[in-house]
């Protein structure tokens, strides 16, 4: 079965949504990284379209908790 999307497709959707919800909450990368207990450099890499850093479901869960967003919303492609 052929893949419908390239390897980075879902990461790119999640990246976009992390940035969207972070900005909606009025958080800086610094404040979100502190709330999610990760380095600001790591969060910046996750959000960056240029670096295209991959990340674990654990890290995504930390970000969702810090933003008080249902983790499923990060996969919304609309």
C-alpha cells in the first residue's frame, strides 16, 4: 500500500497547530517551554518549518497539557 503523505506531513500539521494554540494563549516560546518542562531550543526546533525536528508523543503530550488543549486538536488539518 502506497503512503498517502510524506514522512513529515503529520509533523508539519502538528507544528502549525502548536504555534497556533501557543499564540492564541498569548504564550511566548519561553513561557510554553517552561510550562511544558522542556528547553526553549527544543520547542523552537519543534515549531520550526526549517529544522523540521521530529518529537515523541510524550513531548506532544507535555505541550498539550501546558496549553490545556486536547492532544487530538494538534492533528486537525483545517
